[in-house]
């Protein structure tokens, strides 16, 4: 039986030299559509939804979709699978978490359009 991802707790602390970054305090384990079981280790750094400040009114950095953006950050940073699959993983996790369809589509379009730069940066 698949785990109910809406009950997965994400415990973090702020990284005080960077207002936008959180450190994971304990591992997060999630069953995903394309990558199987993903274990994000304690200590992993995330900024959750990587969106410009002007967009926060529509898509706040934190929300019902935190688990999806955390998994997406991890897949990007660790280069697990392809960029497209990481983006799709986030899309389907957001749906499963109950995010609004306009948020799901908006974030998906944003990562497809702007994510290539970040993917390449992380390859260096």
C-alpha cells in the first residue's frame, strides 16, 4: 500500500546566514512515481519553491506543496535521473498533495522554462 504523502512531516531549521535556505533536521522518505523510494538525508539544504519575490503573492516559497518542492530540489541537486523527470515528479507530487491546479501548472511551466539554467549550474 502506498504511503499517504500528505502526512509526511518535514522538520527544518533556518540557515541563518541565508534567509531563504532551510536545513532538513531528519530524513524524509517518499515513494515517487518515476524514482521509486527517494530518501532525502538530514542536513540537506533546500529553498523549497525557488521563485522570485514578486511571484510569492501567487506561489509562496512554502505551502501545501513543500514535499514536492523538497523532492524536486533534491533530484536536481543530486542529479538523479533527468531534469524532465524531476520536473514531472514535482508536478505529480503537487497533485497528490492537493495543490491548486493553477499552482501546479504555474510551477511546472516555470521549472520547464527556467530550470535548465539551474540544472546546468549544478552540473559544474
